[in-house]
C-alpha cells in the first residue's frame, strides 16, 4: 500500500520503518521542528533623524528572517533595519522552515527633505514632508516661514503636493526657509531647508 500517512504534531525525532510484502524494510529518521508563521507584535520606528531605524518585534515558534520592501528578495536574520529612507515601506517576516507565506506590514518613515529645486524639471519641484500623505498622518499640518518668521504657506499634506517656492504666485529667491511640522500623532518638529534655483 502507498497511502499511509503519519500525522505528527509534536517536535522530536521520529523513526519510520517501511516493510514490503517480501520482508524487505527501510528505516528513515525524521526530525520534526516546531515552526509557525510569525505574528508581528509591534514595529518600533525612529524617524525624523539623519539615521532612521526600524525594529520588528514578532511572536511565534518559528525561526524568522526579515526583509524591507523585498517580498522575495534579500532576507536578513536581524529584525533591525538601519538608515531607512523616509517614505512608505513594507516589512516582511518569513519563517525559514517554510511554514506559510511571509507576513507583512506597511510602515511609514517620516522625513524632511533638506532642499528642493522648483525649476519645473519634474524632480524636487515641490517641498513636502515624506511619509505624510492621504493615508499616513493625513491630518498633519505643515507651516513654511521665511528667515524673518513670516508665514508663507500652511497646508494639510493630504490635500497638497507641497510648496512650490512661491508666495502669492511670485517665485521666492534661493534661500533657507523654516518649517514647523505638527504630526497627527502629536509629535512636532521644526527645522530648515534650502530652496535652490
């Protein structure tokens, strides 16, 4: 017969002996290891810094590996990611023993560009905070000031591409400008950036 199955739900070493109808036998030993898909408990994010970090905290009985933005790609044993760029990312956790598909969670890293170049070339034409959009931190407010403290622009990121470097329709000169960011989660930060022409 070829349809025998052995259900095993406990970790350990198991020996199976198969005997055919003429008395010949084969013995195989199989090691069963506990494994399960990961459950993402929390993701700790340190952002709005020069070196953003992500730490993925999981529970489960598996042996896990981690990837950032690569569902089939580069896996690492460490649950810590360093120097993560600002924007939207996806964290993947895979069981090394192949128990189930990788689990994943979308995360956002908030970051502030150091400069922008509103010259109409399609690159860096608007200044806006990365990781703040219609989906993430949508009720945040950004304020832009000139060096004398005059409010030039105020907007909610979910309704705007960002600042185009103008005030009342007039292009402002290349200079440093200041911002205040009030995030939906209660955090607030201030800083400056450059407008380059």
